C-alpha cells in the first residue's frame, strides 16, 4: 500500500496527517504493509495547479505496483484532476484501488465542487472518509456509489503514533503564526479596550492585530512575507510568567528574517519536534490549523487565527468555537470517535 505524503518543509502540518494516517492504515493492513511515497510535484508552493505537474516530471506514482494508493487532506480542489489524471488512469488500468482518507475540500466553492465531482465519477475511490462534516454533507448529496464516512482529520491520531518527549518544569505558550501576524497581547486590559478578549488561567486576555501587516497577509502569501518584514514590534519573551515559544511551520523556503524575527523562535523540517512542542504547551495560539489539531489531540487548549474554511475540521470534534477563544478537546470523546472510524474502515476495506 502506498500512502501519498510529503511537502513537509513547506507546511509541516502535512506531516501531521501523513503520520496519523500511516498509523490508521497500519491498524487495517499491518505495520509492514504501508509505505510513504512522495506526493505529486505540482503541490509545491506558488505553483499553479491548473497546469498540472511540471513539464518533464516523470509522475513516478503511476509506476507503482500496489493494491491501494491512499491520498489525504484537503485535496478536493479545482487542481485535483489536473494533478492526478495521468496517475489515476495508469494505476486503475493495473487494478490499483484509490482510498481518500481524511479528505476535504479546500475552498468550498462551486467550481471546486464541480471539478471534484466530475473527477470522482471518472475515478471512483474504494472509499472516502472525510475530515469534516461539511465535506461529508456535500459528497453525500451527490449520491456517489462509494462508501462514505463522516470521519476525522488523520492528525487527531498522532498521539497514537508518537509519544512526545518531556520538557522541563518551566511552562510555556506556543505561538505559531506563519502567514498572519502574531497578536499584541495585553493582560487585564480595561474593558473598553478593543480586540479579541477571553479569560485564561484567571487572567483577562486582550489581543490586537496590527492593521497593515494583517491587511497584507489577507491579500496573498507573497504580501504576507512583506508584511512580516515591515513588522517592527518587539514581541515579549514571556507572557503571564510563561515563556513564549514561536514556531514556524514553513521551513522551506527558509526565510531566516521571518522565522527568527522575534525571540524564542524555532523551526524544523521534521514533525516530531513539533509534536513534543504542542504536547507540552500550556496553550497554543496559531494561524495554522494543524498546530491546533496536534495541541488538542495531546489534551491542551488551542485557539485558531485564520479565516480559512478548512477550520471546519474542528467542528467535527466539538471545538467549533476555536476562533473565538481557547478550547480544549474531550479526549474521551476523541478516542470514541477514533475507534468508530477504525471500525468503519475495517468493515469497508
């Protein structure tokens, strides 16, 4: 079985659901029967996916001799057919079955639905397990002749796959802001002060986002990098007596000025350091969906700062208010949902 993976350096969150997905599949097919293989090169940052994979790319995936190929994540996009047509045509001729695990739409727009629906009809998967109920409901409405499950993002299974290292007794907060600017935080601010407000550990927190930097970040990824260059604030090393660790999820391209712009920065091109970071964090504030998923899955509170519709995966686990305040996941409920998904998958593979 081939589990499509990769592009960890440009978004380490990809590794989170890759590793969780591998654990899931090993429960179904055995530990020695699941192998990672690199994703299509057309997924690289700043590449127009409508152009398919780069010219002269061999599309190595089409050469595989496997029973199953498994894709994960928000892959149901307008670019999906352009990146996968040749590969799926070659694999299905060999009898390879396609599994979509923890699948979702990317922007939840009509043009995306149309492209994905037509492609799924041409290359129907053996099964689809979604990562959010919104994607599930759209797919269910199409009446596809495919087993379909309202499942979880595979990153919620990461604690099953990795036991994190312990850190020192010094508590810390994890702030992971890649695209959007980290908020300026005031504790116990006057009630008339503007900003996002919530209570945490007996203190009132007021968060304000710098307007110019935020406006640039909302325009495009390129302008977000410019915004970070223009952000001249001196952000604190500690808040409420706790160290702040500032992680970066985009290791490549390695923009040193951005990654190490503020104190207590860290970045890595492997995911296990991040798992340990979030497993030991007193709280995570982030614009990265999977920073929050990992934090919640390890039992800690998290709050998300992004307008992305891909945040729908939090509603699936009862954390729909994650943009309004820090939330914490009921780990008993999570384990119940993980087992239900495994039971369903065992019955349909």
